[in-house]
């Protein structure tokens, strides 16, 4: 069965034999996709960066900042020229936290974005158990989950390329993606999250995020907790 759900509560409802796909389009999933397709590996640091610097130092890794063009960060644009073999510790309140939580629950954990959704679906086609596609969502100031259209469409992009039995939520996510497939740039540029990024000067991050099916990489969590290419 292929399911689609939201954030931490949705993740906690899955079975332990499932493959979990975490979708966080703006911007954890897109940043991970770009870094790993260029030969880097990424450690998803859950939550804020407290303690991450010491961990990165012990791992001979670079700690990413929140969002910057001039240093490696959560901004996908900052990772375009990353060198093969680079090890990154990437803090994120949504995507990385969900990956870390999923690793404690699921049999396999994959990160997807619009860029690599079809590649993730191809990888999942050989999976012998249930699949849970988790849209990360954003956060309201009080910490509760905010609906994020970019993650709903990203989840739908993965599901649309999968066969098999699907929950009602999964079918609707796939249908939403199919209806939006050729209009992703204007839809997501005009979304709440897209407008926020553009207003902060990160329009390039939006453009990179909406580049559907531009990557063949499938980032999977290894036994040490690092996201690596399969």
C-alpha cells in the first residue's frame, strides 16, 4: 500500500516495515538532491544547529548555515559548485528532523524533491513492502504544521510514477501533481513559501526546486545515518 501523510504525526502512524519518503521541496529535499548528485554526502541534523558544530568537527564535515549564497547552506543555490566527496551536516527543522525520526521507525528512508521524484519512484518500484510518502509541510510561529502546496505536489510527483494500491490521500496527491505538472513554476513561485523566498532574495532556490525530473539521484539513509546516493 502507498500512503501519503503529513509531518511528524503522519510519520508516527506508519508500520516499521515501510519505506518512508520525506518530501521537503523548499528547501531540504532540493538541497539534499543537489548535493548528493554532485558526489557529496549529507547528515540530516534534526532541528536547530545546537551541538551540530561539534558533531561536524568529529565527522570531518562542514556544517551548513541556515540560508546563504556564500557558504554551504540550506539554500540549494549555495551547493551548485560543491566538490565530490564533501561531507555536509545540514540542520533543518522540518526535513532533517523528519528524516531522523523516520530512521528510528522505518526499514528504509529516502529523500525526494521535484527534481528527483521519478528517480525515487523507480527505486521504490522494487520495494517489497508498504510505502509512506510524507510531505514535510512548514511551521507556523507556534510550531504547528502549516500546509505547504510545494510538498503536497512533491509527494504527488513521487506517487504519480508508482503503481500499486494507493490510499485516497495518495491518489489525490498524485492527481494534484498531474493537474499542475506543466505549471509548477508559477504555482510554486506564487505560493506562500515561494513568495517568502523570493522576497528574501532567493528566487534562484525556487527555480532550482521546480526543475522537475532533472536528477536521477536517490538519497537513502545509510546505517550510520548519512544520506548517500544509491
